[in-house]
């Protein structure tokens, strides 16, 4: 079970990092980004920031490079805004779960259109 404090700090970091990336970053490499999750270690010294990027593969790579370069700047801003003893070291990781969900949804819709899944079958799966 995760430490409750680590979970709370993770939520605060998620909110603050999202705000910083969306409103304060000027790097043209950073595209349309969503912070999907933040996992903080039990000692609050490291935080994995999971990022979802909308765009082409090249745009995704550039965005991740931009975030990696701006890691120290983002960490400093977070440290100024969230009062904890140590500001966690930030590690940005790409999160493809949203893309995966969209892909599965498209497959289900294609199967429905082809008549391979009936509407009543998919409604039963939801319940």
C-alpha cells in the first residue's frame, strides 16, 4: 500500500506541473501535453511524471526532449509553490494509455459497424 502522504504530494505535483507546462512554458518543442499521473516515492525524493502528448511521433519526441531539458526549471517552480522539505527529483515518462484506449475503442466501433458485435452484446458487457 502506498504512503498516503506520497499520494497527496503526487496529486499536488500533478496539478502544479500541469499548470506550469500549460501556462508558463515557452519552449516551442513542447506541444499539447497532459499530465496523466505522478508517482512519488515513499521518501518523497523522486517523482515519476507520466505525460501524454497529442501529435506525431516526432512531436512526441521533441516534447519529451523539451520537458527533459526544462526539468530543473519546472522543479524550481514546483519547489517555490509547494512547501515540502525536499522538492522531488522529476522524471518524465511517456504514457500511452490514452492512445491505447482510443485504439481499443476504434476496434470496437469497427466491429460494431461490420456487424460482428451487436449493440445488445456491448451493452451487456458494460453492465
